[in-house]
């Protein structure tokens, strides 16, 4: 099975996002437009694509859904207010327009059916999913075993069903479950709690050598932070010039460091961050809390 995220963004029809999104919720389906006049419903891709090609040329997004979204996949979406939803797919692509969608000119037609589309509190949404919504592409796969296992866990919890088995072989400690964004968030909060102001504007995706920089509340000294997850190494040689400006906080959960060391490098330790999680559970995002619960629940099976 796979995890996807989809933007509901009507580009045709009445272009009314709220009406289109509510229509999806009402019918337990997600999808895109690319409607054609001569067809109301089919599950035959060749039938639809032949007619659609005459009107639109390539229907790449519809083809992607047809080829990739399958029964039992999980799909994330969100509305214009920034509320997130998780859906379980129960059937693959089909072309479907209802009488209501035709009368009200609602731009949804190439769809997949869902068991339900469940609202998820923002702080329960995994960081990798939030990051994937920044891209403009209509639908795409969300990678990473952390997102896969956690989305399964969250679906089971929200639906009240044990639809998915959690792969406990992928879980050993909290840092095997936190994705890149969540690990950065954790360290962001940890450093703020330990006397540092984090400069939000420094947290840019195109920053090459550090994730964000800090200013000490008392000394006003500057410091920098670099974080890597999994087995991605941190090369300390990349910071030869940066350490002339301030200390550099580094975190690699598997201690996968290379390059020369310096007393300007401060290597954050897993036990420090684990202790911080335990003592600040009420203040951390629920996604981190839930992943801690996953460790407690499935760790004994490792």
C-alpha cells in the first residue's frame, strides 16, 4: 500500500472550492475534474481517455490516479482553512458525475471512492505530510516508512477499526518514527526551552549548510543547527567557515558523523531529546506524542 496527498483545487466548473470540497466529503470520494460532456459514469479507462484526449489532449493527472491509487491506500487532503483529512481508498479510479455535480457545475469527475474521509487535528498530522502540501502538484506519493506506519496507526485510531497492521520491524526508538520535519521541530523546541531564540526566517528549505540559526537569550551569541535523520551523515567539514561565527549544534540519531571535530561543535544526544520528550509531553505536537505511544505499544515485539 501507499500514502498519497491530494489538493482539491477545481480549475473548471464553478471553481467554488468550498462547494467542491463539501461535495467530496458528502460522497466519500476524492479526485480531480477534467469532465467531458458525453459521459456520466465509467470504470473503463480507455473509454474515458479516448474521449478526454479529443477535448484536453493529455490528461496526465487522471492517468496518474488510474495507474497509482489503489484499494487500501491512504490519502491525505486538506481544505482551504488548513484542516487536514485522512481517507482510506476502497476502489481505484473511475469517472463519475452525479446529477448534483452536473446541475451545480462542480468540477469533480475523475475520482476514487473512500471508506471515509476523517478530520485530523493539525498537531496530529505528520510533518512530512504538511511539507508535501507545499508543492503545487495536484497529487503525489508521500514517501518514508515513518509516514506510512504512522498514517496506518492514525487511521486505526480515528476510525476505531484495526484495518492496518503496523510493521513493528520498522520501529525501534522514537527517532526511527520521527520524520525530517518532526525531528527539526523537536530540536527547535528543545533549544528554545534551553535558552535560545530560534530565528524563524532562517528556516528556509534552500539553506545549504544549516536548518536554522539561534540567538542566545542572555549572551546574545549566534549559533547554528544542522539535523540529519536515518543514516544520512553529517559532514563537519562543511562548517569550517560557519564555526568562525558561532557554535554549531548537530544531531544525527545514529552518530553518523564524518570530518574533523572542533570544540565549536555541540553534538546533541538522543537521551537528552528523549528526556525532553518525556518531560514536555503536554507541550509537544500530538504527532510526536502518538509516535511515542507507538513505540510503547509495538516496541515489545521487536
